[in-house]
């Protein structure tokens, strides 16, 4: 149940090294980001063994990735399959996260 702290450079590398990746874009001043953190951690324990790599990135400190996913607010999630964006958007519930994780499988 590891969540990797990442950045623009590492994300480029990881989406091509790993078949399935989910990224949580967060902001320090985002209360919903803090509320959904335990859910994201629990889901990483459940879905990491199924081959999904979990990343967390600062929305403010990673302009390249932020632009690529057209980040509109936080918490913002993006999934990548074989180096290509599969889903992205603001998600604030376990149900929403499960939906994109199951689609990634």
C-alpha cells in the first residue's frame, strides 16, 4: 500500500514503465484532498496487488502534468494505461475512485 510522491519528470518515466497508474493531484489548501487521503491509501492497499501504481503529486508544483490533464481543481485524479491517459477529473468519493480504478483494470 505504497503511494509514491511524484513530479512531472518522474510521472513521464513511470507511465511508460508501469502498465497502470493512478495519480492524485493535491493542494495544501484543499480540505477535500485531506478528507479523501485515507480512502486513497486504503484503495492503494487493495488495488496495488492488482498491478496499479499509485502516485501523489502537488497540483501547484507540476505545471506540465497539470496542463496535460487539464486540471480544473483538486482533488483531481488521472489514470494512465500503457502510457496514455484513460480517465481524469475531480473525484471526491470512494465510489468515484473505485469506478476509475475498476475501469483501469
